[in-house]
C-alpha cells in the first residue's frame, strides 16, 4: 500500500507549481554540471602551468613579466582599481540572468512546502506513535501529561489548525494581507517555531520589497502602511529566531562561527534564506530612513551563517553593505561596517578575503574624489577598514603585499627618469612658482572658495585658470619651499645653496602682479636673504678650513634652526595653518565662527612678520 499524501502535498500539487519546481531543479542540475565541468577544465590547466611564488619574486625582475594590462596605467585607472576587477567580471558572467533569480526564488519557497509536506507528516506520525506507546507503558505519566501539558498531546490538532489557516489564505480572492494574519504568524513562530508561518511571512516580505509591482507573482497585496511596517519588522526580527531553533550554528571560542551542517532541514531552509537576502537587498535600495536601514543591516547580519555557501547572495549583500558604508549616514555606515565584520568572522576564510578585497576597492575609489566635505567620511572609512584588516593579520598581509606591489609597479612604470642620487626639492617647486607668478594666459575672476590642498588629490575642473587657484598654488608652493629652506638652513653652505633660488624668484617677481600670493613670495625671499646673512655672520667666526669635515659637522650640529630667520618664518606659518585647520574642523561640526579669508589682514600680518624678523636679524 502506497504512502498516503498529506493535505499540504495535495494542495501543492493542485496549485500548478509542481512543473515549475521540477523545471527549476532540472535547470539547477544542468548549471551545476556546467560549473563542475568548468572547474575541472581550470584545474587541468593549472596542473599544466609552471608554479611561481609571487611573494618570493625578485624585486629587480623586469616589469615585462607582469600582466600587460598594468603597463601604461594612468593615475585614474589605478585609483579606479580596475586591475582587480577580473574576478568580479568572471563572477558576474557566471552568476546568470535576473530571470534565474526569480525561478530560484519561487523554487526556494516551493522547496519549503515540499519539505514540510514530508517532514511534518513523518514527525507527526512518529510523535503520535510515541504517545500511544507511552500510554501503554507508563499510564501514570501519560495522565500527568493530560493534566499539565495538553499542547504536547494535541500535536495533530495544532497541525490541522495550520492547514485550515492555509485554506483560508488560499481561498481569499483578493490576497490582501491584514495585521491579524501577521499576528497569527508571529504567534506560530514564537510558540511552535512553525516553518509554514515563516514561509508565509517571508512571502509577505517579498511582496513588500517588490512594492506590489508584480501582483501576479507576489503572494500578498499590502495596501496599508501599518501592515507594511509590521510585515517588515516582523520578518527581520522573527526570522533569525526561527532559524536559530531549526538550524543552530556553532560559535567558536574566538568569536568566529561555522555554518550549520548535517541537518535534514538545511537544504530547504538555506534556499529560503537566500531568497530572503535577495528581498533584503531589493528592499534596502528603496528606503531612505536611517533607523530602518540600521534595523535591516543589524538583523540581516544575524543570518549570514546560513548563506555562507551561497556566493551569489553573499556578493549581492556585500555590495549593499559597501554602498551604505561609503555613502550613508554615520549610524548606517557603522552598522554596515559591523555587518562586514560579521561576514569576515566566518570560519570560511574565503569570506574574509572577499570582504577585504571589496572594502579596499571601495575605499580607493572613494578617496579619488576627496574634499573638505568628504574628508570626515573618508577618515571613518579608513579607520573602520583598518579595524577590519586587523581581524586576520596573515590574510591582511597577503592582501597588503599585493596592493603595495601593484602600487610600486605603477610608480616604476610612471617614472620618466631613473636616478640613484639625492635630488633637492627646490628644482621641482621653483617652476611651479615661476609659472604661477607669470602665467601664459590671463586668469579669470571667480567667487569660488579657496581650495584646501590637504583634502584634494586633484583640482576640480571649475577651478582651472582662476585667480583662486593661482593664489592657492602660490600659498602651498611658497610654504613647501620655505620648509625645504628650513631643512638646509643648518648647512654651512646655506648662502651658496640659496643663490639660484633667490635669483630665480627675484626675476619671476618682476613679472608678477601685486596680489596676496606675490606678497608671500616676496616675504619668503626676504627671509631667505636674511638667513644667508645670518649664516655668513656665523661662518665668519670659525677658525677651520672648509675641508675639515669633522669641524664642519660639529658646526652644523650646533645650529639652532628654530632661531634663524627662515626658521622663525616657517614657525609662524605653521602656527597660522594649524589655527586655520582647527577653525575649519570646528566649523564642520557647527562650533566656532565661519572662516572668511581676508587678503588685506593676512598681507598686513606678513608685513609685520617680515619687519619683525628683519629687526631681529
């Protein structure tokens, strides 16, 4: 005599979804065979290739041995990180189309139906048989259960009640979801850990994530904002509770976790969670409320142990977290970082590698466009990324080695002139000053704010050929040249080293028009000349020849650069720049006053500083 089908199985067969499930499974088997064949081909190719250890590669080897795509790489290409996108492209190509996601989605819920149809039936029969044997073997204990634990004895009755609830739901023509139905699901999940209620809840969440756009496919229509919020919050809060009961995973002493294994429910429920993750990613792209985003990320992160083997779901979820990590509100970004950390704490090391690589790429691409406004955001990303890399120093070292080596290769290929001697800084700064003091084309006026060089990697296009940019360049170049002059002020040959510097700047100043930047350069030239006079005065008191290296070194060590004219000027400039940076930081968080650059005030300050230093010299 054949096995009697349960009521649930009969309803599923009548629904017309059986053929879809069978077709989906056949397609999945076909895809699995194709993937396995590809892996076997790749493994065969790897066995025929000569092995080489990248970490032991001689740094003096020619760059011709590196991949051809690295040659001729521009700064934009490097910051974009496209040289590390090959694996992502391969993953995207092998992930399939969006239609496959929909088929897998339907199959995920159908697999739970089929699983429950057999599993619950078997468990129910087993439970009734055990109770019957208990009544015969130990009637006193059975009587005690009748008096104190009726729920245990009414297992079949509760199951029949669930079937009746499903009959009501399937018999509804409008399929409009009510709050009372959601409350019934809540009670079923909390009291009986009902997988059927969980399935219905996640179907309702999928409808909410689709925003009722595909009513023919969605199981429910949600037309009430209160019901919508209740479905979303219930699905996010209750799903981890139900799954932890049916699929407990192992927590290791070091904080890592292992995915659940050897569980008859695993195959069906893991597909269900993967479908839930797809709905979460779709839902997250539609919401703008920070509190809801934090709730979505925090609760979904609890489900990561159940999708560690589903790379498609993981990559979609990783992409969602990274987008929020680099662009959302600070609270959301911290929650997204914690989700990334949760992913990295899996016992499967490949998940940490995936998170580290994606985090680095997003950080590099975000740092490409830096400004005063984005600098706090980049600092947060930098600090959280550093903490993420500290999870596994060994894996982080391997990643860091590859990235630093890639940077070294890029810099080596970008070098036009190779030299093994020390090159002074002045020859690089002086052309910048001279071309800015006497530009080849007329600079245009602009109402743009001064550009903060510390917060920008490159100049925005709207600043090009403006007086604001010229003033910024003169200010930064003058300060850098002053710092370099300070570094060589202690040399006994300082007057001779400064002859070409002062002569070039004097000649350029004759062509420059009066402005704040020109005044700064004039003051620097005066301080350099004062420093030359100071060095000549100190040199006039020595009694040793220039060839006496020991005496020369002793004299240079005794020079207090901070008390020299150029040292005093640089000290004042550093103090002013530090004060300005402090005021900007306070203004960014709403404290202090708004900073307004005053050309006249700073010029007067420079004049006063120059006259004071001249008197002291």
